[in-house]
C-alpha cells in the first residue's frame, strides 16, 4: 500500500462506505482478531477497511478457498475501495491449497484468512502453515461464519495463533476429558469433553466477535450478491461448433431449443458446484437452491448428503418440506427447488440464504422464487447469491430479469446473432 493510504486513513474510515454496524464492529476490535459474522454481513468489505486502518504500508495477503479466489469477489471489492477512495492497495491472493508450500514468502505482510475454519486443525499441514504465517505477519484477521461449529476442539488453532497455548498437546493436556473407546478389539482414548469451559470462553471472547445478520439494523432486508464464474470449455465448444462429446457420443445443438439448453446447462457446472460446497460448508443457516435441470439437482443432492445436511426437495419427482414442528429451531438444512415446481405457492421462511444456481427465463418465476424466503414471517435478513457466468448467455438472462422481462427466444437469437 502506498503512503497515500496512510495519509488518508483516518478520513477514509470517518467517511467510509461501510454500514454503521460494520463501523461499530471495527471500532471494537484489535488489529489481530477473529470476526465470526453471518453470511451477507459484508466480511470482505470490513476486512479491507480493517487493513486500511491498521497497516503501516505493508501489502495485504488474502488467504482463501480456491473457489473464492477464482470467483473474483475479493478483486472486485478491493478495486471498488481503491477507486472510491483514490488509493492504491498492494495485495495478493493465496489458496489454502498452497499455503503450506508458500507461506514463508509472505512474512511481514498483513494477512486475512477468509473462511478461516479451513485452518482449524492445528496438526494438518495447512493448519501448521496458517499458525506460522500468523506469527510472521504484521497483523492478521480471521473471517468465518462458522469458525468453531464442532466445539472447543475447533478453537485450538485460534488459541495458538493468539498466543494462549503453545500447541495442541498443551491445550489437550490442560483441558481434555478422555474416555476409553473401542474399534473392534482395539481400545483407544477419545476426547469426550473439556474442563474449565468458563476460562476457555473468556479466552475465546478476548479475540473474537460475533455478528448475527439480524443484529445489522441498517442492512437491507434482502441483499443480492452476484457470484461470477468463467465460461467452461464445454460452453465455448458448444458456442463455437454447436457440438459436444458427452459420455463418448457427440451431441448436436443444431436447433434453437437445443442450443439454449446446451449453453445454459454447460455455462459452468463444475465451479458452481464447488462454490456451493464452500458456501454450505461455511454455514449452519438454512439454504434454498433454485435450479433448472435434473442433472443439477442430482449433483446437489449428492453433495449436500455428503456434507450431512438435512435435504428437502421440491421438483417434478418429489415434494418434501419440513412440517411446522420441524421448522422450529431448524438449521443446517438445504431445500432444493425446481423453478417450475416450487417458485410459487410454497413458504420457505425458515431459510435465509437463497442460491440462484441457474437463472430462469421467466421473470414471474424469478420474482416468485425470491418471495419464497423473503416474505411475511421471515425473521432474518435474506442473502441471495446469483450465480452468473461472465460472457455467457446467463448475463443476458439476468439483464432481462432486472428489466422485469422474460428472456424470450427472440432475445436469445439476438444475443447469439442467429
């Protein structure tokens, strides 16, 4: 970061684009801290401003899952801040996958760990590297909606990073309660509880702050967040040649209807699924996913079962939703809804995260879909993630929906210059 930032730092934070709840949070925390904030509360924007406030000219390193780096959200937010305030921010992004190999290159940088639960295991290569990098950084910030979803064992790496324990062995020796367990004929000791929980709670609260979406009074009731992907090689192949090899056989896209299907389905299934996995792993909030194609649904159901989510489905093949008793206190669920089957006439206020996996051509279905969660009876702020593949037909679809229009065959032909 240039000297310009240092000179403008106080003015920027005084006249920032942040919501009041974000300013209040940043005013409460130290340079090294853990922000445990719900999805949709603007953790990225808060982190950038936290860096501006506490850096002394050193560059910023963002350590994040590859899905977030590839999607480009950090790049867009930093670019926005830089342009808005007229400053230069020197930064680099690093995937957790290469953290163990490359962390030494960034000694002396200001480090932000996005989705910090990726390094919660202090004995993994990734966790060890995360701890070492935090110790070699000027300052570090941890971000996650669910930093310790499995209890005190998930906090050990953070406790080490903030200097309360030397290693996992010391933590367990002081706090772990063991019990004999059996695996076949083999006996082993397993951690079943922890002692001095009041002390642990005080330690944890000394470096962490919790922010629930419903506490953000000035946050809009519904927040739209576009998630951008690059076109897949399959999309480019169909767009150029009107043909694609699928399971060893050539599929032709030689009619308007077939071409519409091919370009929509193959926009970028791989990265959409990976990003959805990352989102679902990072929250226990209830999620709704709107999809178009049966193949999408099958992959999503398989993924959510792997993540041990409670899965509900509304489609032409199945209708399953929680009953009124189940809705009370429901969490960690995913409701997968096909537009045609469930965009209207169902109430899903128990969920407050909505994923538009593939946009519908129908403005009515799109509007009705958003109203499934954002309606009377909703007690939480709603975040809508709109998946859009840049440079693809999806951009034209969203443009029509924002104009409150259907995406028609005529618009498709115009977009494709047919």
